């Protein structure tokens, strides 16, 4: 069993070619994994509550434009928080502003460096993201009018 892949450019995304390709392929869900490009509103409208992304913090904290990768973990470290985690959320027009679908947390020990925080969060992402996606897809199949 394989998975079809297609490379595309930022221009393909902004000019709607990616949306057209997904619609033509009759895609049910769009699952992003830390996707950093802004998703066009037309694509979001095409997949309402069927497009999710993952973020390496407990949104709404440490989200938004420019908050990705080690930028997030450094901000968490600098904040003095004792807990962090990951968030799966629906994609909307604003970066990291969509409804939260799922969150998982982990403790942050005092003095933990951003790279170590990133590793802990990545372990959560690997453990939970596939399960959350499977649950969303199953739920949508059960609730489908077909």
C-alpha cells in the first residue's frame, strides 16, 4: 500500500492550484503537520472542519505567526512555565486560532533547555497525533449522511 504525494510551490497554494487538486482528487481530510505557509481562505472554505494542524505548545499560548519550532520552545522556556504540550486544532484564517481538537501535556523541569523541551513535545506529537486523526476521520464517517 502506498500514499500518493505531490510537490507544490507557495504560488500553487496561493493561486488555488492545490485546492483544485485536492477537490479533484475528492480528498476528505487535509492533515497538516506543522505546516508553516498561510492557507488561503478559499481552501479553508472548501474543507470546513476537515483541515487540522498540529502545534508544539498548549494553544492559545505561544501560537501565531512566527511561533514555530525552537521559537516556541524558547518562548516556553523563557516564560518559566512548568508545563507544555502539543495542540491539534482546526485550521482557520488566523495562524493557530482554530478550535482546539486535542491537547496533551508534559511537565517542564527547571532549567530544561529548549531543545529538550522540543524532544518532550515531539514525543507527545508522535504518540497522539495519529490517534487524534484516526478518531476525527472515524467520527466523520459515523456522522456522514451517506
